[in-house]
C-alpha cells in the first residue's frame, strides 16, 4: 500500500507539471528556463504552490470580526491600503518561484501536445542497422564476469542431493566446473533512424544579440522535439557573413562579424557537409537557416540554384526563419517564396519578435516530416 507521503508527492508532481504545461507558451517564447541540468533534464521556474493556512496576528491587535470598517472593504496590512508609492520595503514578496526539473522527454511530449505536432515517420529506417546484444540463453562456457550465480548454485545443490552428499546440519555447497552456468548473448540487428540537424545563421553586423537569442531559443525546442523522434541526432553549425564556415555550438551563438552578407557561401558549406558526412540514403536531414533577410543582390541566383539542386532534394525539411532586425532588408524571403509551390519540404517563417517563436516552431515542425 502506498504511503500518504508518496501519494502527496505524486500529486504535487502532477500539479507542478500542470503549471509547466499551462505556461508552456511563455516558456517557449521567452526562454524562461534557468539552464540545463546535465544532458537530459532542464530546470524551469514555476510559481511556488503554497498550502493555505491561518496566520495569527500580533497580540492586542483585536479579535475576529472586531475593528472599524464597512462590509466589503478590502483589508490591508494594519487595516490600511497603500497606493504603491514610497521607498523600498522590508517585507518578502508575495510571489515566489521554485525551480522544477523536467526531463527533455517530458518537455518534448508537452511541446507535441501543445503545438499538436504529428509524430515524424523517418525515412531510411531499414537502411541503418545497429547490432544490439541481448542475453537470451544460458551456456556451459563463458567469462567469469558472466557466471550466473543462482543457476550455478542450484545445479551444484541438485548434484549434491542426487549424490547423497548434502548434509542439512552442515549445508556446504561447493560448485565444481561442471556446475558452472554462464549468461549467453545473441546479437540482433536493430533498425535505427538517425537525424542530422544543420543550423545556419547570418552573423553579419545587422544580426544583433536579440536576434541571436531568438535563434537560440527556437533551436533548443527544435532539438528537444527531434531528439524525442530519433534514435540518434547529430548537430552541425554554420555561420556566415560574406564568407561561411562550420563552427561549434558556442561559437555559433557568440560570433558577430562586421562584413556584408553572401548567403551562397553558407549553402556551399552546407552542401559539402551533407555530401561528406550525411548521405541522404542513410540520414534524415533537417536544415534550419536564420537570417534577417539581407543578401548581396547578385548572389540570389546562386543561392537558389545551390538550394534547389543540391540541398533541398536531400532534406526531410529545409526551414528558413527570417528574424526581423532594424538593420536587415528582409528581402531574401521573397526570393524563397518563389520555390514553395514546387518544394513542399521548404518551410518559411517570419519571426518579428520573441512572441512569434511559438508559431514559428509549429510552422516548422507541423508537417511531421
């Protein structure tokens, strides 16, 4: 029988996760997570849940229902109502926050429910095989580390009883070599679906810190959902201004250049990366590009040529998110709109502010590809 404290703890966890679900849109749009705890858990601030209780006032302050006042008059501390003006106070705040740890799998489930995301049906599941060892039988031979103690002891006990050597008053059982039993395994091929996530971002002077924070927040939720859908996820990062290069995650989010913008340079790096590391027959490829829409005008034709001939045909999804910037032209998305009727795996999203992250994620992942 479960103890009351266990039932209460389970109920408390359900309430807390209900609070997370209730405020998920806020967490998505504004990134109100305090940081990752290890590899599989995040910490999220939720309002503290206080149990109602009576609190006694100071002695001499009057009894219940005593004192001046009219029916329905609000009661403040000491019977007075403040107007919010004045200096700093010395009382604790009325709302506190508690850090609650939620696993990435739970977070992905909440995200899928909230955005009504369809589960992805990966391509190429049968083309990638991994060997999995399962202990399914017992053998007479094997390494000592796999000796099955219970089976060995039972076999020795049966032999001792059958040979009339067992003494209940002195039950000493000494297994011999013929009693030894070992766990034995069999390798089974398991189909495995892997995904490659390639993030591309413009880091020219027109992309400010606010725009990069939008990219970071959106990328976190995209990662969370796709990791739930696939056995293995590999991530790669490409930054560019007039030149492009592959970088690590930290460099991706913290680099800012002052040069112009040539998007085709990033597409060439992306194309070469797919050819070199992620053959389309074996990988589910997702590309997420973020830019403020600036590009050198004469470069647009090269961009569309590389994108349509050498990148989009190999991708489950190619997602372009245009982050609004006071310094960006916003023109490039108009070039890409010419392709959407022909390529259904090309998804475009305009992200004017953090409040648009929620809808952008739903647009990117809502096709279930």
